[in-house]
C-alpha cells in the first residue's frame, strides 16, 4: 500500500494536508517508507483523528 493509499484509507485528504503542513507531510512520507504501513499506523494512531477532522474530504 502506498503512502497516498494509506491516507485515503484513513479518510484524510492528502492534498489539503500537504498544502497546509508540507514539512510535516514530507517527514511522515519518509517515516512511512522506513516503517511500513502497520508500524506507521501504530505510531501515529492518536493523530489520525485530529488530521481527519482538519483535512477530511
């Protein structure tokens, strides 16, 4: 699963997220590549709800 597909699955609009927080998004993309989807999901579990409310479709 790609980084983009992961954010679609989490119902977070990656385009909006990138526009608002480009530096954070790049950091997350690098960490996703290093960790893989399962570890990444577990590491940022509590932030997804915050991002979903702010950057939903």
